[in-house]
C-alpha cells in the first residue's frame, strides 16, 4: 500500500518586539528608523517591508525554536516519545561541534523532564534558507519508506537575520522560528513524490566564521535566486512528465496546474520578481506569449548587447513591464500574493521565510481549497534550490484556523531606535534593564558560560 506523507500542522514563533520601518497606511509618514537612516519610508514599502521582528535579550535561535516546537506539541497532543526526529535548519548556529538541536532539546526538557527526548535524533542542516527544504524531503522519505510506525518528525527552522547597522541590507532583517509536523496521513498538505533540485557553488551570500553578519552581494544574490528556482522547476518538470503526475495539453504551462505557489521570501518584492521570472521562463514558448510581447515588446536577448551590464539593465526593464501586465497580475494575485503578509510584518527570517509565505498564503484563502495543488520552493546561498508540490487535504480548514499567526504579529511591542540598536549590538539596555519585555510562558536563555548556553522555562 502506498503511504500518504505530508504536513499536519505548522507553528510560528516570533519575538514580541519589532522596529517600525514604515507605516503601511500612511506611506509618507517618517519613522524614527527612516529618519535616522535618511531614507524615504516608501522605499521600504516598495520592497514590501514595514516591520522587523527583533529578539529580546533573553532570546536566541534555540529559544525561538523551542517555543515553536512546544506549541506544536501542545496543539497536537504530541508526547516526547512520539517524536522520532527534530531536524533543524538554521543560519544562526553558534557551535561548530554541537547541533543546535541539542540546545533546543536542552530547553524543552526544562519543561518536559530530563531525558524525555533522549530517543529523538537531532541533526542540524546547513544550506542557508533551503535547509528546511532538505529536512522536509528527509522526513517525507522516512514516512514513504514505512519507518514512521505511528510516530512523527518535526522539521524546524530558526533564524535571526542580522546585518550591520546602517548597511544597505539592514532593513531586511527579521527573526522567527517554525515547527512543522510531518507524519503519515497528514491533516494539512499531502506531498507528491517528486522534488526538483538545483545547486551550484556561488559566493553571492555567505557568512564566514570570522564575521558576525552575512556578506551579501545583493544584485548577484537576486540573480542566483531567479536562476536557481528556474533550474529547480525544470528538474521538477522533467520528472512530472516522466511520471505522468501532471499531463500538459497543447499551450499549457506547468504553473497552470497550480492553485497556490509559495517560495523563499527575503522580502515580498522578491517573490513578485521570482514569480515573474518563472512565468517568463515557462510562457516564452507558448502561444500566449504573443499577446504579452505585443503589449510590452520583445524580450531582450543577450546577443543583442555589447556588455552584460546593458543586457541586464534591459532585462530588468522588461521584467518590470511584464509585472505590470494584467495577465501577470491576475495570476500573481490569485496564486502568490496572499502569502506576503508574514514577511511584510516580520521581515526576513531565512530558513523560516518560505514557510511564512506558505502559512500566510493558506490563511489568505477564503474559498474552499481542499484538493487544490500547490508548489513550495526553497532557495539558499551557495545557489541551492528545491521545488516541491502538494495537495491540500480536506481537513485543512481546522488546522489553518489554529495558526494564529496574525494575532501573534499584532500583539507585539514597538521598539525605540535606541533599544533596537542596543539589542542589535548586544549592549546593556538603558536603565540597566535585563530585557525589554518580561518573559511569560516561554523558554529563555539564562546565561552563557564558557561559550555554553543554558536555558530554562518561565511559566
């Protein structure tokens, strides 16, 4: 008997603090942050960011992960002995030897009891924002292989995106964790047994041991993102045609068969660019492309330019024109746009960002989407990408209603610029405060001793 594998629930953990970047409802109104950075706040809104989630002094990546996993366990009545593995993806690791999962379990056992999770494997994955995609594939294979035996796996992502104060990437920071319940006979999404993949060794985004922040070539990183996602889609497409999972009629595109599409979201505008690049890639050889080029002109070709810079400039203008067409906007608004809310309100959270897009997209659908097919894409530095597909299962409505994500984002505290910068730089808070917001019903970092981290649970 073929086993059904997928996701039964998704839980997000976000810090209670944020720094306001811009007012979505009063775009011209400056913020303390925009004034200090001498930037028009409309620039932030154009890119799709309004707030940056910021961890308090008692929070780090393991704390955020432990809070998400704990809520997942409580919401789904999961006992520690039911969990086969907690597989965590992160870019915010701090130990070269010890998995971040060990620290997370060290925190969880402050609530569930010493040794309660000793039968649980705890690998840490590293592929930047794509690491939770690899973890998802591993967990699905575990179920399909018949090894679950009534147990479950948890895929978790946890990150604190941090760039230097005053740098061009500063406003794309954020922080969050996600915990994803993977099991047989899922109650939210059932995944197909096809994964499109791509990887190349590129240096557009990386963080060496010597640097506390990532080193980013923003323009090149965007290009790598677009290229890798197209390659992963092509690999997925090849397998789909061979398997017969989807049959294309003349003139159809693969994306015509998807009702929901979500992927890595460093900032919301990048998702719009990414979707435009995918559609151009798919549509340029279809009959519908004639109507597009009639409206906006022919797509520029590399051989028509005497330099790479001139070609890229022309291509950028063409993509912008395509994004303004009705045929693109209709597709984007229907299948993709609803997933932007998490990133708008919280910022970039690396390994969590694709899940934030997926969760927001599912919550945005008022109509019945049971039985609809969706696509989920991950991208990470080094130019790695994964492309998955799934079907929404009938029980999804009850699960999505319990996400509670918008309430979590709403019930946060705005930081002053001084408090934000003090937290960012690990400085003592003004007034000798220990933290901004007293911890309640959550895991906390209590101390760092000889580089080793200690945690507790505050009831």
